[in-house]
């Protein structure tokens, strides 16, 4: 497990040391982020750069709250690609985004327990 993906001490500090709040926030994120990934994928399939940009922006903001720098950067890259309006670079960026979230998921699941 890549525990360096999230700095738990800093994250706890962000929620005032409230373990229950941390678990709740993490659980909510775990339930909601797959839909944002689906929106990005649907936007890519439809060639809808605006949809990709919006969903990636939301995902970036949500994951940034956890201090997960690599996943945040991957979401930012998708957002930037969508903003440019050309999805030519999107398949590689999306693959990287998925990889980052696959690595992050077990860490988040542990936080939610």
C-alpha cells in the first residue's frame, strides 16, 4: 500500500483531529469519485471536452483535500486537456488518472475504517 500518497497527520490536522469526521469525509469521497471518473470517461467517448474539464475539475478539488499530490496532478492534467478543447492527449492522461486512483483507493479505504 502506498501510504505516502496521503499524509495522514496533515489530513487529521485539516479536520481538527476529528477521526470520525475524517472517516466520514473519506467514505463520502469513496462513494462519489467513481461517478466523476465515469463522467470523464463519458465525456471522452462523446468527444465532449467541456464535460471532461468540469468532471476533472470537480475530481481535482475533491482529491486535493486529501493532500494526494499525484492524483491531484493527474486530475489537473485531465482538466487542462478538457479546457484546451482537444482530447488528443486525453487517452494517456486518463490512463494515468485511473492508475493514480487505483493506487490511492486502498489508502482511502483504510482511512474510512
